[in-house]
């Protein structure tokens, strides 16, 4: 029988990402997304439900999320579920937590956390490409005689 473990989420960061580095130098970024669901209940009233999801991004993806994301930033995350299990040191109880391990991501919005689209075109795939530097007069059209070029 085939198995599938795939998660795709779009949400807003609930806090600034926490970036750490392993002793071997691999970056690990931990953050949480708030994913909203709007629906109509049995009485016909509009309702909203929020789910908070813990996410872990490794390597270059983790570095980029840690560097360019802040609380409130919208983000698309693609990954897989992982169950962490451990024994609590104080109570000796077995504990567990489900989290998403990020395989791929895409920046959404402007980065200001307000959900407005970015004019620079955010890049995904765990790669951040900053917009090309602009030169002041390289592509600016001449402002003189623009009315003469109109064909009507």
C-alpha cells in the first residue's frame, strides 16, 4: 500500500522565527503559523476558527525564513508531518507533539505582515532573490514630448 505524508499551509507567523545552528553548522528555524478557516455554523452565523501549527525548517530554507520573516508575515509552507516523542524530565510522563517539517516555502505579501501583495515578486522554494538594484536613469522614459507620441 502506498503512503503519503504531505502538508500545504498558508498562514501568518504568530511570532518571530527562532534560528539556531547545530554543532555541525546546519541551521534550524522554528516558528508557528496561524491558519484561519471561515465557515457558517448550523444556525447560519459566520464563524472563524484558527489553528496554530508548529513548523521547523532546516538548512538554507531555515536561514532565509529566519532572516526575512517576522511576526505577522504571510507564508506558504509545504512539508511533512513528524511526531516528536519524549519523556518529561520532571513528571516522567511520556509527551508528544506533532509538527510540520518544511520542505519548501514561498514568501507571500509584502513582508510587512499586512497581507498586501509585493511589487518585487516574492520568490519561494527556499531561495530568496532580492530585486535587482535599480539605476536612476537606466529605464526611466524621457518625460519630454510624451504627448507627441500618442497616435490619436
